[in-house]
C-alpha cells in the first residue's frame, strides 16, 4: 500500500551502494559511494525492521521489532542526506539479506502504519530479497560464463591462428633469403604462405561467428576426428617442417564436436611447441580410446623442456613448469597431463574425459 518504495543494497564484490526508487509505476536507479549515507540507518536500528510516521519530526518516534515484542525508540532513524534526497516522511524500513546482497527496502508515505505492517513487511522483504538474490546470481553466472568464454577464446587464438601466423612469418623470412638465388622456390614458398593466410582468415571468421576455433581449418561436423588430425599433421609438417607420425586407435565414436576440437587444439599446441621451442624434427602422436577417456601420447626427438624428469599436472602447475596454454586447456576440460623431459626429447601423456561440455 505504499505509493513509493526505495531499495538500497550493496554487492559484496562491488564498492558501491546501489539505490532504486519506484514511484507511479516507474523506476529510477543510481549508485553512490558507500560512505555517502553511512550509516544508512541509526546504529541502534541496524538490521531491524522498524517504522516511523514522520522521520522529519524534531525527535522522531520509532517502533521496531525486538526479539519478543514491539519496542519504541526516539531519534533520527535514517541518514539525513538520504532522508532529504528521497523526501521521506512516513517510513517502513525492512532489512534485506541474501547471498549476494545486503540492504534495505523503505516503503515510503504509507498512511496509518501499525505494528501489523512490521509483520507483513518482513514477509515482503523476504520475498524481495530472494528475488533480488536470484537476479544477481543469474547476472553473476552470466558474467562468469562470459569471462570463461573470453579465456577460452584467448586460448584458442593462441593455439590456432596466432601460431599459424607465426609459421607464416617464418615462411616469409625464407622467401626473402631465396628471392635472388632461387626465385622459383621463393615463389612456391610465397604461394604456400598465401594459402596459409587464407586458411587462417577462414579460421578467424569461424571463431568470430561461432566462438569456437576450427583447429585444422575444418569446421566441427564436416569431418571425423581422424581426418582432422591427419590434416593437422600435414599442415604442421608443411609449415614447421616437423615430420609427424600418427597412430590413431580412436575408432570414430559418437563424440562431441567440442571434444574433437579440444583434442585437435591440444595436439596442435604440443606439436608447435616441439617444433618451435624444442627444435624437434620428428614427433609421434598416438591417440586411443581408453576406459572412458581419450589418451594422447606425444613423443618428440627435440631438446626437451627447460627441466628434466617426470611431472604431473599438479606438480607442473605448482612449480610453474611446462607449456602454460597446454596446461590450461587440459585442466579446463578435466583432463590429466604428465610430462617426461630429457635432453633427448620429451614425452607428453594426456588423458581427457570422453564426455565434457566443451566450456
């Protein structure tokens, strides 16, 4: 029955006091620094349900709910600046408590308030707090999902487009060296680089459109995992000169496009690392279905990582060892990773669950 309602709340993760005023069917909202109206209500009334028929009186009379009975108090119940800004007169104040907010609901200008309004108000406040909590939780979930998607997109760009463009840059350096002495070979390299850039343009368009990178230039659903890995190996060998032997025991099985995409990106990251950082010339990749997982074993003849020994994902993370993007990708899909590194090469043993949501 109140003609105006003012709601104030704070989000524990944001340094702001949020306010919303409902009047004549419309709502206005704004934010203030928390100290603007501190304390919002008089300290003896903090967290209590109370009412006052005229907060503008020289010494307002306040009725509040005690533990067992209604009790009275005299004094200014509301911060003067908030009272003035909202033109408060008669006020029913209801605390709001939730998982994602703490605040107050002020029912303003309601005539002839009684102790019954305190009881009814607590029911209303509980419903309002639950509704606001649900709304704030949904917003936070959306923000979390958006942040995770940005992180995944960053990882996919690193794994796909950016690495291939690095390969293109190396090809162009070779073209420069060959241009005067071996023009035919230079032209062939230049044509190869043009095709590479065209492929990456297609991949980038795919990322922008669907927010999922096609690791081998083939969109999910257009080819099976074996075909995608075969093309990936061919591209890696062409771009980086890394001879790649594939052994695929993963018989085509109803797997999600997201899982296939992650497997391709994991293997691409590992192959590019072997070629670029370990200076490997040969690598073996074994992919097989195994006890509800996909097991990926990658062995190269490079110079290994900047450490020697065998470490699992937990140890690699704790000691900040190994390829960051690869570790993050494996962890994000609930997989496991073990790296054995020596001066004669490295062996990566990766397991990923066959069922995951791709997020």
